[in-house]
């Protein structure tokens, strides 16, 4: 979908975010796992900083940091076992 098309402009904001983060991708790629890890780390650190003001924010920050470290493990295992589909086009036969 072209971002200049009318279809893109009619999508709800949350769906545009999902497309940006690339969660609707069926094939796993290393770039998606890296993007999720970076977003989780950033939001985790921000929420931990807000934890000085609000305890629920600290809990959310710790959960996001744990998610980021789990995606680090996923990325390491993906590199180890070669599960990534980077650069491979799906077959249409």
C-alpha cells in the first residue's frame, strides 16, 4: 500500500502504527525483531523513569525491559539457527 494513496489516509491511526511496526508480517525478519527490541527498551526506560512518580509506571517499565531482553534472546537464537527470512521473497506458484 502506497502511503500517498487514499486507502492509507483512511486507515485508523492505530492500524498505521501496526503497519509501521510491521506486526502484520507473517514472515519473521531480523529487522522486525530488532525494531521491537528497540521500542521495548525505549519505552521501558521511559516508564522506569516515570516510576519515580508512579508505581504502576515502574511495573510497566520493568515488563517492557523484560520484553526487550526476551527479544534479544530471540534475535540471538534466530541468528544461531538461521530462522530469518531477510531478503527472501515469498514464492507465488
